[in-house]
C-alpha cells in the first residue's frame, strides 16, 4: 500500500486579519458565503496577501485540487493500492476515501472543501472526506506508521525506476502541497529519507504522478496482461 | 519526440442555438463577456445542455485544463521531449509552446482560451498558444507525420512497461479529450494502432500521465543519476 501525504498544504479559510479586506469581501459576496467561511485563494485575494506573513505562498487550493484529481484517478487508486491524506498549514488532516469522485470543476471543489471546514465531513449523505484538527505532520505520520520518505527539492537524488520499494513494501510518500520554498514541518527529522527525483523544481502533481506510477510498476515485475 | 494530441476535445464557445438560454446569459453576465464569447461549460450550462445534441458530453474545458497542466509540467516536457496539440470537436487545432505556463486557476484558464478563440493567438506580448481553424484530426495527423497510436477504451491491450517504443522513436499519442463515449473522429482509420492500457475506462489525464512517463522511461535504459 502506498500512502500519499500532501503536506503543509496551503489550504485554509481566510484568516481573521484579512476578512475585512475589499478583495476578500468581494469574492465572498460573489460566492454567497461569509468572508470567514471561504477559502483563501491567491487568484482572487492577491492584493490582500501582498503584505501578509508568507503571503507569497499562501492561498493555493488549486494545488490540492490538481493533486487530488491526479491521485484519485490514478491506476494505483483504481486498483485499491492508495490511501490519500492532505495535511494543511494549520495542522488539519483530511482523509479522502479512495472512491471519492472529487469535482473536476474548481469552484465546486472549493465549495466542497468550504463545507468540509464547516462540518468536518462531506458529503452529508455518505461522508467521503473527513477533517481532523490539531494534527501535526508528526502526529499524522506516527498514526499512519510505516516508512516515510519526503520528496523535496535538494533531497538525495533518487532514481524512481531502480531504487523504489520493490514487491509492494508499504511506503508513505510525503509531497509538499505548496508552490515553492521549503516544507514548514521538519520533514528531515520525521522521514527516513528526503529524496529528489529530478534536478529541477517540480510541481506537486508532477511528483505525485511519478511516484504513484513508479510505485505501481515496482509492485510487480510481471506483465499487466490479463489484469 | 512524443507528440500528444488531445483529440475531439469538448472545448467550444457557446453554440448560437444556446446563446439566449438563461443559464448561458447568467454566466456570461457574471464573466463580463457576451454569450457568444464564452466557453460552453457543463458545470454552469447544464440546464441548457440537457436536450441539446450530444449534450451529455459537451462543454468540458476542465478536461483540457487538467491534461494541459499535467503535460506541460511533466518531466518529459521539462526536458524538451514533448509537443502538445489540442484538437477540438469543431476541428480547431491549438498548439501550445512547451514553455507555456498555463494558468492553474480554472477561471483564468477559461479566460485565456476565450481570448484565444477571439484573437487566434495569446498572450498578446509573446504568443504561446496558436489556434488554427478547419483542421480535422486527419489533417492534423497528416501534418504532424510519424506513427500515431490512439489510446481508447476497448483497444488492443498494451503493456506500457514492455511494449512501448524504445530508444526514442517518435510517436504521436492520440488521447480523447471528452468525458466518455467514443472518438468522433475515425481514429481506427487514421492511426496505426488503437490500444488500451487498462481494462477500466480511464480519465484523459490518467492516460496522459501514464503515456508521458512511460515514453520518458523508454527513451533510455540508463539510470537517471547525474541528469
């Protein structure tokens, strides 16, 4: 089983200090929600983020969206070999059931996550996404158990084709859910290895696709025919 | 070189018959564009599409968006080994320069494509996306040259790990840019092979990621270390 942890993800509701900013109020009005209930989104709230602490990396629900779409629709997930968690900058942990059909449309996705922050689980009829609060990455990895590797710029070079766990050994893959810069959590202390699969900086969804596909390949060396 | 052709993509402006529909007019007003200038989008125009010909598959710019994000940020593209084309249901062909930084935000993406339909190339300062009209899939493949394979549900089973072009032979990979159903273009006649990489129906971005990663792996069998 592979466990994907999107860590330090820049996914949060608008912080209280920014809730009265005109850009935030305008986008809240447009969505028909209160400024406290909407997700911070750098596409719409850029002016509010300019002088805000770490404003250059915050408000990126789009990163979580694309990674989740790629991961949930992956062959590894279709075949039952994947667990998916999103750990946020505010130390929430979101678990997604493998059968989740995440909205492909971005505004529907943000609406769903806003409901999740409000209610703790969604959808109402049959919860597939669960949110737990006060879960640091350290707590989450301890709860998950197993060997964790962090995928990070500047990590030890790793060739996914030849140096990846063989024969289906369990692995927790920690990938950063932020646009640039370092993990905010101490991954070097928390993970057995910090590895880099390419000399260039990669997007979270690029690393996720590479890791998921390589893990599935390494599961077995027998042909896929007849699967 | 791998050429990715997203074919029969459900990407079009609102057809004239639907431009007066209340759902279309509401979303055009919200975007500040005329109903004729906005993209058909099943997320917003579902009521208008219900009784429209092939309405159950049309209006899916989100599919093109996710595939383009995945492809442009792929390692194969970062390393200069990929060309990308989007062929639409109305026989337009969009070419994207490899260095295109496509907006991750969906509304910005649709705005960009709406400008592209208007002007034929975007962005103004340094065009990276070009649109040609009256280009059938047959024309496009003839222009591209080289061997084309279509990836389709029900095609001949293909194991990407072992049966993929080796040593960097050129290939044109034709992937469907629609949610379900068959290609509208006659891919069986136009392509050398029609193949299927998994018994389950796959999303376009899942197939794209698998093909791009497999092609890069097949390019060489030497370790990536020191790249």
